[in-house]
C-alpha cells in the first residue's frame, strides 16, 4: 500500500530481470575465480552483492520489485534502469543520500557536456553553430560533429532525441555518442552507417527504447547528404524560401532491418540548414499552443543570410517569445550549418 492506502503494483520490466540475471551470472563467475591472496575480503564483498541481486530477483518473482521499502510507493523506473538494486524512492532518501545523488547527477552532467563538440566550427567553406539547452540536469538530446581523419573526407553532423527523459535518456544519449564515434571511423556510406547504428542500437537496448536522429555529411562545392531516422524535418533556408527535408527511415531501435535512404542537396553561399529537436518545435506557450515547425520556418526564412550564431540566437529568441516565460519542458537543441562566403575565403587563402 502507498501512503494513501492504495495498493501499489511492482515493476515487472523484462529488461530489469535480464539485467539482474546477467549481474548474478557475472558475480557467480567472479566468485569462482577469486585469486587466493584476495579471497577473504573480495569474497565477502562479492557474496554481499550476490545476495542483494538474489533478493531483487525474489522481489520480482513476488511482484514487489520497485516498491519503496519506506513509503511503499513506486521507485522511479529510470533510477531502477540506472541501478536495478535501488529500493527507496527519491522522497525517502536521507539528506546525505539526496546530496550524494545530486553529486552523481552533476558529475553525469559534466560528463555529458564534455561529450559535446565545439559550439562554433569552420570546415572548409562551411560554418556551424549550435545551442544545446537541457531542460534538467542531464539531457536526452544528442548532438555531434565528427571531423574526418583524412584531408579529403567529409564532416559528419548529427542531431537526435532519445525517447524519454532524465538519467535513462542521458545514458542512451551517451551510448549513441560512443556508437557513432566508433562507426564513423570505418568510413561507411551514410545509409550503411545508419543501418549499422540501428542494428547495434536494437541489440543493446530494450523494447520501447528508441531515438530519432538526423545524420548527414558535408563535403565540397556545397554538397550535403542527409539521412533521417524518423526525426523532425530539416529546414533548408535559401533565397527562394524554406524547404523541408523529411525523414528517410524509421527511428533507431524499432526494427533491426530498417533501411535509410539518403537525401542530397547543394547549398549556395549563405544558404543554411537548420536541425533541431522537438523541444523547440513542440515548445508550448502559456495558453498551451505549440510553437510548431511552420513558426520556426518563418523565423529562419526572415533571417536568410544571417550568420549561424545570429540565426540560432534569433530563432531561440522567437521560441522564448512564444513561450512567454513558461517553464522549458523538454531538452532543446538547434544547429545551423551554413555555406559561408567568409569561410570559403578563409579556406582558399
């Protein structure tokens, strides 16, 4: 029963059982190979951990797993995913435990910020600028710029959004970062890069975990390639107006065999490509109305030729104006990739 006397259902997520069983097998293996000179202290520690895992599995069998030991409420699921041995909800942690959790979150935030690329980048005749605004301490938005190892290579840009919020989403964001950094070094074509990333993501996450994402590359002569895994349409801003470049495949993590087509475009000088997460397009004002992709298109189209820094700042200012002081409810990322005459001159010098 919870604090109001209502029955509380335990958590039965198959992923958590799988993780506990895996942890138990690893501990049992470790116990069987403990070196003789470390046997005493190490064995006690391992046995204690194994008993905790066994107790958690038993709670799963009894239907009480994920129920707070203190208040009998529900333990936050994202905390269980991060640590399947957790037995207290946030409200029942001691002051010292809450401070420790806050320190852990701050460390996670610093690690996540350390994974982000530089906010201003020049690459040949391109200028890139982005703004990354988490709604909380950690973020589920994904943003990266991967420069080529060879002089003739292409720069890869990525903007994505992991389903969910908080620590669990941030862990998946970190997973995406490591995965794409590793795969980018292989030199795959864009469609094959996304197909392999999707397969690996499917194999390393549980059902229901997915991510939308745009993966693209930029080369010489204004050429740009984009493959989109179910993400919001990219906006191509030119003198002729704003054109949307839609999804070319399903989100990562849904089906192992998903395929991704590649869209191609050629940008002339001062043309810009806008990539963003739904924290921007779905931002709500005080009255509950959504900002929307059309509003972002209008805001960007009115500022054709502005530098990436100016364009990002103006678009985010327009979003904030729409929200009229309402609390930011979701992570927000906005990236502008522009073919720049100034950058071209610098590159040619």
